[in-house]
C-alpha cells in the first residue's frame, strides 16, 4: 500500500518542495528533495506580485455557482428522465448529453462570472444529469407512493422526500462538477480578458518571465499548492458521501 501511495502523493510532495526553493535551487544538481532553508515568502509573493486573491475568488464563485445550478437543474431533469415515461424521452436524454453553448457574446456576458458559469454548463450539466438519473432509478418507487398517499404533490415530494434520499448522489455530482469548473482552462482563457473575471488556472499560466529559466517557478508551484488544497479539503470532508454516491446501485438486495 505504501508503494502504491507514492505514485499519487509524490507529485504533490514535489510541488510543495519546489514551492519552498529559490530559483537557483530549483535547477541545481544534485537535486534536494527538501530545501535546507524553506522560502515561505514564495507564498506571500503569489499574492503580492499579482491579484491572485481575486483569481481565487473568481474560481470559487464560478465553480460553486456552476455546481449549484447544475444540481438544481440536473436533479429535476434526472427525476423526469429516471421516473417518467414520455414520447421522445431517449432523444431528449441524448440531446442533453450533447448540448452546446455558443451565446456568450450575444448575451453580453463576455468577461463575467456568468459567462463562465453558463459556458461550464456545457460539460457539467450533462454529466450531472447522467449521474443523478442513474441514482434516481435506484430509489424504490414505494417511497414516492407513500408520499402520494400522505398528500404530497410533485414539488413537495421532490424537496422533502427525494432530495434527502439523493444526498449521496447530489454530493458526488456536485463535487465532481465543482472540480471540473475549478480546473477548467480553455473556456476561462477564451471568455475572460483581465483579472476581474480570470480564474486561477489562467492566472497561473500567465505568470511571466523573460525565459523559461527566469519564470518564477517557485511561485508557480506555490500557487498550484494553494489551488489544490481546497479540493483536497472538500474530498476529505465529503469522502463518505462520495463513496456512497459512487457505489449506489452497485449491489442490489
């Protein structure tokens, strides 16, 4: 197990180690796996050299809003696709999976949070609906029948009965949507032009230097560590829910 853990953990360890070195130490030989005198000021320079705090805020708002909107729309769509029978159900399902968004400039939301949030729906919403539809199909129909007997309408049933049961699936789909939006680079590069809306992947890519050796690699590593920590915390906090969501329906009694 220890040998297996080296594979996923070592890159993160190397990023932390590199973030605490000077520019000279990064390229010296032999390689020091841990700096003798850690340069913690590299983390401070990430925020003083450029508006990185603003970039973090942009990523947090865009990723959170994307995940919440995807869950809000996806849960209702998943319920309809997983429970109801209607004409054109399968074509609708595949149209959702293949949907595209091309109206950023037309809507006048270029270089805004909303431009990124709506463009991220292209890949987060179909994925969210797909996960939640599979989860809804595994929920016993008797739960809904009991709610109908007690006088619950469709919205009441969805809010008070099904959403609590779907909690593991919602956490899994929401976290995966958040991670996708947090790490996305191409749309963020295309639909933003300044730090007012620019997210952290683009901000890190735009760290500048005259040559490759003159790039602030230690600061780039420090920024990468800062960006990775929130994802690690979220996964550790919700790991039980994630496992329950991913394994739901794998075993039938």
